[in-house]
C-alpha cells in the first residue's frame, strides 16, 4: 500500500487566486492539422513499413494481471455472440472492421479490445477463448498488415497492447500456429509503430494510453528491455503535461480521469509481472490522481457528473482504488483541476470553480463553470444533468448536445446563453477565460467564492457565486451575483435563470407562499430550500444515470432580470430532519 497525504495547507486558497484559460477557445491550428495529416499519411509509405520490421516474438515473457472487474452485462452479451455497449449492439459474426458502421465510442471499445476484460469477468478461458479468438481474427484480417488511421491510431494501439498482454490466455491459447504467429507479429509491429507515434497522440489520456502501451510491450515482449528507458522518459514527459500538480487531468472529466488511473495501474501490473518495481514517478502520480478522484465523489462513493462524465457507481470507484493500493483522503480543493469539495457531517458539495478544458485538448467539454452538486449521505440532492459522454445510443446525438449546455448544470445562465460557447464540431469556443477564486476554512465551516467572465464580453456582467457550508453540514448558503464588468455596461435589463437540477429520487413539495420548497430524500431526510431576489418555480428536468439512461426529474428554477447595475439572488438549503 502507498499512502498519499494531502497537503496540510490545501484547504485554503489565497484570496484573488486566478485560474486562466489561455487560448482556451482555439483548437488545433491549420498548420498543426496539416502536419498531423501528413504524419498519418506517412504510415502507408515503404519507409514506415521498413521501420516496423524486426524479429518476430514466439511468446510473451510475462502476462500481467488486469486488476479490474469488467461489465457483467457486456460480458454476457459476448457469450451470446453480441458486442454490446450503451445501447449499441453488433453480432460478432457480422462485424466488418473494413466497413465500420458504429459510433466512435463503440469503435474505441471494440478496437481497444477493452471487451476482453468484460468477457474474462463472466466466463472461463475454455469458454471465452473461442469467442475472443473469433473477434480477434476479424480484426487481424483487416488491420494486421494494413497500417491506417482506422486501426493504428496511437491511443488505440496503446490500449490494445495493455489488453492483449493482460488477457493473453484468451487470445493466444489457440493451437493454430499461423494465427498465433500473426497475433504476435502484429503485437511487435504495433509496439514499433507506437514508439514513433506516441508523442503525436493528443495530450491527456490518449497520449498516456500510447506510452503505457510502449512500456507494457517493453516489459512483456522478448528483447524489449532497451525500449523501457525511452518509454519511461516518454511517459514521464506525458504525465507532466497531462496531470496537474493537484492530481487532476487536463480534460477535467472524472470519467476520463478514472480511465487514466486504470491505464497506469495496468501498466504497474506489467512491472509486477516482471517482478520489477514501477518507477517512483508512476506510483507518485497514481497516488495524486486517486486523491483528486476521491475529491469528486459523493457520499454514495460514486462520481459527480462533470465534463461529460456520468455518476459512475461507487463499487467501480472502490474497486479501482483498491487495485491501485493507494490509501488517502479526498482532496478538498484542486487548484488547477478546479473542483472544490465542501464536506461536513453527512453533507458533500462539489463545486466547479475553474474555466472549462482547452478546446485543443478535448471534444465534448461542457459549459459548467460555477455549477455545483450536493449530497446528503448516500443520497444526491442537487445534481447536474451530466452524462453527455455516456448516454445510450438511441438518444445520443441530440441529447448529448443539450447535456453540455450551461442550462443542464446547476448554475446561472444569462439571457439563455452558455457561459462558454459550444461549437458544432464538439469543441468549446469563447466564453470563460478567467475564474477568480477564494476559499476560507473556519470553525464555523467552509466558504468558497468564485467568479467568471463568461458573460462579460457579450452582456457586460461577471457572474460571482458564493457557497458556504456550516460546520455540521446542515446549512448550505449560497449567493449568485451579477456584477457590471469594467467598461461594459448594459442599458437594458437582462433576464437570468438560476437552475438547481434535483436527483430523480428527491421529492419536492412547494410551500404555499411560492418562495420555498421542501425536499425529501429516499431515507426520509427533509431539506428546506428558500431563495430571495428571484421568482421560484419547479420545472421538469432529467438526469443521466450510471448506465447512461436518461431518468426524469425536476429542477428548482429561479428567474429574474438584472438592471445595468447588477443583481443578486441568495438561497439556502437547510437540513430540517
């Protein structure tokens, strides 16, 4: 076990601390896109083919463990001859890798061979091997020799090597020597390809996956030891670029963060299979990342819904943390990752107090700045609609776009606009550039104050939100302020809306005066909500659960209009029982 101790001074943020999104709305430049296109075209040249030549391994020298349990439903579907993921399904005998007709998420699941984990979790090698081999043969027929972007993208190969080596008994148990030779030959060529392509993968999880694949190949394939030094340097450089000092990742998505931890832990298992100690930078990074991950978990131990992530179940989080061997406490405030955690008694509030991720680093980001979620013990009360990256296939395109908007998060919108623009290609555009943040911890509780400039250029207002949680967790007080931005003054009143989306299991009872509501959690706890400075209404909402299903819910909606001089709305959640 490794112990990660949070910084003793991490509970406070100096007043006026600014988080700035430099060049945040700019994606890859035209020059970058052209260079990347030429790089990928070079994969089909004779020169690149020569670089991939080398000795053919006859076997692996070690088989690492995959310490993570797969999805039982997906695994059982494979036993029935079907690949299924989030509402999308294809029969194994109908899968044609040469003519893919599935979504990008399904493609990643299929081509990374992540399905091997699900299959191994529900059956024995004797039963699972023929299924795994049948699907693997289909991939080899199309992609083993033909080097193309469809099958040879760096992040795909990185994940593929991790899953192929960890689940080698499922795909290398065949007595067909030609098939075994083709498999091992493809593995060796893939590793050589990755050595040259890993640093061209997208910063973040894609590049982490690529370098993890290079390192895993160096550890478990014969003659791979010389590769390790270069691969360790590449991974270390990538982690420095992809993981903040507080342990958060650049995509700012808890689900992507979780995947990064799992990839790095699988790599650590490859070291263990060789009876080698992982490098210190690897174990230290995993420990920091686990601390940050716990910081965005609610009382039910599941993830909060941020940046396309859904509320991944607590048992998945617990099993992941157990596999890492890290013992630590949740991080209360992540300075660069941007999530502030307020916790007292059974109450947990998680606050997005940072700009959104950079456009060039992530697609599918959300305009969620200054939103928060609230839970009481194992029950969530205030949530974000969430789950844009995991909604089921039948409702995916239109619903996912709506889930990324500011209105789908528990925060304020001005003139029915997003705080950060969302482009049709999935990237985030102009909007929040700077977030100013201050946090205080006293005997009376925790207080966080943050403001963003996402509405300043268009409407002339800065949005400031204050959250204060009492020491016993029974009161969460908040205030939303619209302050005139310097040199930008509106002449007319501007409408605003503050939304608090509620978990589907929360019952709502409005009070007779229309200024408050009583919220009841499934275990009978009562929370009183009251606001001042806006008209309160209850409207329909929805929430994406851990399986990607949209569930109907309700939301507290406060509306008003701000004069040129600004406005403020104060509100309170009080636990009465």
